[in-house]
C-alpha cells in the first residue's frame, strides 16, 4: 500500500470533540482543516490551519458542494446523520470516517462501502474504535482463544450525586448505548444480549468499579471473531451503584419507552463535568505455547491542553482514535478503499502514530489483575 495524497479534511460538527479532532489534525498531520457546523462560532485559540464555515448537512446540495472540495471527511455529528453523510461522501469518492456507536448506521455504511472507491471507516473513536484494535491485537496473541473481555469507562473523577455519574460526553450517546441491544459471543455463539445486564464488580489498582452490557462498543469485532473465541463481550465501566439507579429510571419508571423525556430528565438533573478520566481495560485468556495463560492491558487517560485549550480525557481519547487511523490511511498503512473495521488496524502501528501516545499504556503487558466476576 502506498501513501495517499490527502490534501485537506472536512470535519463535520464543531462541538467539543469535533473541535478537538480539527486541532489535533492540524497539529499532528499538518493538513488544512475545514471545521463545519450550522453556525460559525469564535475560537480564541484557533489553529491557523483550521478554517470554520457554516454548513447545514440537511441541505444535500450544500453538503455535496463542500464534500466535493475535500479529500476526506470526519463526521463528528450525531449518529443519526452518519448514513446520510457517508452516502454522499462515497458518491463523490471522499474518504469517510466517523465516531458513531450506532450499530444500524454502521451496517448501512458497510453496505454503501461495497462499491466505494474511497475508504468508509465508521466507529473510529474510543469504543467502538481503539478498543476494537486492542481486542483484535490480543486475540492474535493466542494459539487458541477462550475469553476476551473488553471494558471502557468515561468517568467523572469526583462523582458526588446518587447516580455516581456526571456527563462527560453526549447524553444522546449514553442513552443509545444504555437502551439498544448489545452484541456478544457466548459459548461460541454470536448473540444479542440486553443492555444494563451482565452486571459485574471488580477492582483495578484497589479501586472498586462495576460494569454492565452496553450497545455498540464492539463494532464489527463480534463478526470477525465468531468461530474463533468462546466468549467475547463489551461492558461499560461505572462506579458501584450507577447501574441500579439507571435501571430504576429506564425500567421501573419505563423511561426507556420515552427517550425524549429521559433525555430531558437527565439534561436537567445530571450535571456535566470536565473533570474526567477514561479507563480502558482488557482481559484475554486462552492457550499459548501449550499453556493456559491470561493477558491484560490497562490504560488511564486524563485531560490536558491542546492548542492552548484544556481538553477532557474523553475528547482527547475519542479524537486520537480517528486522527490516528486517518494518519495511517494517509501514510498508506490501511486499505485505500472500501469498508475498514477497527480490528483491521494493527494496534502497534496505531500506537506508533503521533497521537498514539494517549494510549501508550496499552502497548505494555499489564500485571495480573482481578478478573471481573458476574454479580
């Protein structure tokens, strides 16, 4: 594979994550970036390579015109806009990336990619995203794979409410992953399991956590590893007590049937916080060299400054996922066209990119830790 001549990038969505993606592209890829949203807003620390424009993606003609002048697009808009943008990008031969966790959107994009001349690569953030690279990497280190458990948490560093949670990212994204069915492999069979179920408690470095099923985190990894692993699952990490409180809202109060009302309740009752930490944990067991072994990886990611602006851990870890794979495509380290799943990305190559440093701890074999147990 050879390097691609990608001369500019369109980033759709100028929110916290989209702005971080734009600045990270400018800093680490030194490529001109057009950051588009419905309204142009000021940014006191704007990178000189980042230009802001107003664009309504509901205007198909306007979207097509802007896409036609760019080599690649990174879609940081809500998940329900993913298929629309991907379809237009494919029609114009523009490389497409997004951050969606929505399974239906990814399925649609995969269908679009069948005849595409450019890359269509959804689910490029943290989970799905880097966690899929980590899962694929660990799976390849065993002769016979038994159990692969992937856990990710975007957590408030100081949770003081009864929910033991503040929003560190999209409310819509949280609702989506808490309410939609989840993929898993159980006893060798691919299955759909219920969100909020599969509750477990565990400790990491003497700190207590819980985890439970949530939707979308595995991306296409279930399909890739079907027939190759006995058990595979993805769960979201939270502080103990969160799952029970959310189950009361979703099921006892039946707000799962009224998601607009659920969103309104959460928006007005649960604060947002920029004091966060992202935890990535994976445990894999199987046969290697004739011996039953287990390998674990653990990374904690914290916020820091980028382009003179303080960014949260979730903003940096999400942006690094998509900027890293964009850089790999540009350098000729990924297929140049069609659908690309996260597990197709070599973890070591990703960690070797300029933004791989945010996940550097995943490159080292962690010390043995307590394996999460079902409650």
